[in-house]
């Protein structure tokens, strides 16, 4: 599959999403980057900004199965992964799969579940498999996690540890749409208080799992010059030399940054990566992997602001 075909199908998926989710084109682009780079996305935004609806539209556009898990403080790992139950007729244990056995998984309000339940996703997100009672079950090549969390209401939540955050290729902040976009959204969906039905919207799949697998292979085969590779590595290493950061980006973060930049290049119709592709995804790919020093927090700095300043200072190849 060539780059142009991948780009055109991705554009068709973007257009279909924008028919339903108005004013969130930037978020859709980030989801496409993660999807093509075989990564996962953490969406951070207040309720009512269409995070759940967007995940459903994505699944419908790719003809993939979709399931949602509402994370709560009493949610247990077995509620996510499933369990082996004894079948008296067959005289053996039989797997009763949990909701994680799907292709697109929406982990809604993931920070409301305790760490033990959050950790149930680690193997699935990294290895695309689930191990129960010593037996490993594959989740398939199309497994894609879209997790959400509310940045405002923190009472009764369990902040995601660095190891969990590192499993997400991108962390994207979902903001409010512009006024005109919000007006168009209200006109389109303001007839009822219920969430729009996908059946009523008549969404047609623009691709399938076979296309997704081939598209990811195309993205992975893109050319990255030594100069651009050096730039990605230098940017990651520069985060480790900042006094305002207790912990900088890891070598795996640099690899993920390059993978995400490959997807950006394909979405722009190119078969090679440029420094601008690296810059486009640097903040959503690296910021959530950085740990601020206490003094920097007191000064009102954020990981995003520190990283933005670094992007301006680290020399990019021409």
C-alpha cells in the first residue's frame, strides 16, 4: 500500500468523524496519528466534549468492534480481563472473556479505578495480549485503546503512575470548540438530550482491519534520515538536562516520538519524515512522560511549557 492511499483513506475517516464530532479536528488528527503508529491515546478533557462519541465513530469508520469500560473505584481486574470458569459439562476451565477482548477499547475515566485495576491494562497495551492462569490470549493486531480522564474533578481518583502513562503514545488535551463550531454542533445534535445514535447517522465504514494492518506497515517503512533521527534523540536527551524536570524522556519515548512522526508524514502525503513532523507530535508524545521538579511547579511551570521552550532551543536540521 502506498502513502497516497493511506492518506486518502485517513482523510475519508477524518471527514466522517467531523460529520458527527464538530470542532475537534485537531483531536481527530492526533487519534489518526496514534492509530497509524500502532499506539494508544489518553484524552484529557471535561465531560461533554465528545470523547466517547469520537471513539465510537472511529470504530464504526474502520469496521472494528468497540467496547466501553466505565472505570470506577470498585472495578476489579477480572471485570476488565475476564476469568476462567469451570465448565462441568466439559469438565474443564473455559475462558469467559472480559470487555478488553475487542479491537477499539474506550477506557472511560481511567483514573477512577485503583492502581491494581489500572495495571490490568499494562500487558494488553504493550503486548496486545492478556495472560490468565498462565495462558496467553492474543488481542489481535488492531487493538487500540482510547482512555479518558477528567482534569478538573480529582476527588476519589487515582493518578496514573508513570509506567501506565508511558503506555500511551499520545496524551491529548481536549478543549472546548470555537463558538461557530459549537453553534454548528448544537444545531446538529440539539434535538434530543440522548447521545446521537450511530445507526441514525448512517456512517459507512471507509476501511477495515486489513487496511489498518497494511497502513501501519506503510508507516513503519518510511524513511527517516540520520539528521532527523539525531534531532528526535537530541530533543529527548535535552529533557534530561533540565533543572526544572526531575525525570526526562526515556529512550523508548524517543522511539515513540519517531514512530508518531512517521504517521504525521504519511497523513501529509510524504514518504519521508521532516523535523516539522517531529515538532508536530513532540508535546502530545513527550509531555506526559516528564516529571516536573517541585520548584518548577511552584513557579507555575508545566511539562508542556518546559517542552515547548526546549523545542525552540534545540537546533533542528535544515
